[in-house]
C-alpha cells in the first residue's frame, strides 16, 4: 500500500497516473495547496520541501518527495514502466530529466505569467511564452515516427503528459504540434490515465485539443 499525498496539479497527477498504470494499491491524502496544507508539520515530515507529491511506502517504510524520484522508485519497485533495453531505458531517464529540468519549470512559469497574471509582466510573458513553444517543438521533433518518447510507454511519458494537459493555460494549440497532439490523445485514451487524472477526485475531465 502506498500513501499518496497529492493535489490536482501536473506533478501530483504524474504519481496517481503511474500508480493506476502499475496497479499498485494506494490511499489518497489531499494536500490542499490553496489552503497551505503543504506547510503543515505533518506534511513536512514526509515532504520537507513543502511541495506535493510525496509518498509513504507502507511495505518498506520509505518516504519520498520529488515526482521524478517517486516515478523512478515505483518503476524499480514493480519492474515496469522503464524499458528493459539499456538504450531505451536511458532514453526514458533522459526525457524524464528533460521534463523535470525544463518542460515542467518553464511551463509552470508560463502558467504564472500568461494565465494567472496576464498583463503584469510583458517581458516575462514573452520570455516564458517563447520558451514554452520551443520546448513543445523539441518534444514534437522527438515524437516524429514514435508513439512514445522512449519508443515504449514509460515514466517519461507519464511525467511529461500532465504538463501538456494544461496547454490552454500556456497559450499553446496542440494543432501546431501534430506529433505531440497524436501522442497526447494516445495517452489520454488510456483507462489508467483517465482514472489517475482525477485524483483527488473532482470529476475533472481531461482537456481535449481543439
């Protein structure tokens, strides 16, 4: 049993989607970041960086924060969602790191300036808007002729996809990135993704590209 401390953000959804894909039993603990639940001492004992998600593995007693580390831990625990082929395995790790270091942080800035604070910082809007589109272009090129970023479905796709699911907040049209759009829709159709996306449960539908 995994205790999952999470909220309805891209980073949180990575872990609930992975848990659903892996078929691991888990219990959801809502950490409402709009009410600063992530600052409470009981959460800090598990996630000392004040960020969701975090997990406790009841089987091992392991506590873990940082979504990328959690994905790697769950993949290693189950022997799933990381390719067995050495090159593809490292490609999955490579693209997981790409998400953690670029696609997530830059798109998060785009959300802040383009969606929540539009008109307050034109320079930042231009900077992060352009970088967001550049990163989508990188992903689109990688997906040319591929169904998934490491050729088989992996934790890399699970890490990247929830951030792409907020394309509307980024002023991005997936119609401009045909390979990304096909990949996005392919993953969105997976039953585990549909279930894991709505954690904590809010009956929130996966955004559909126009």
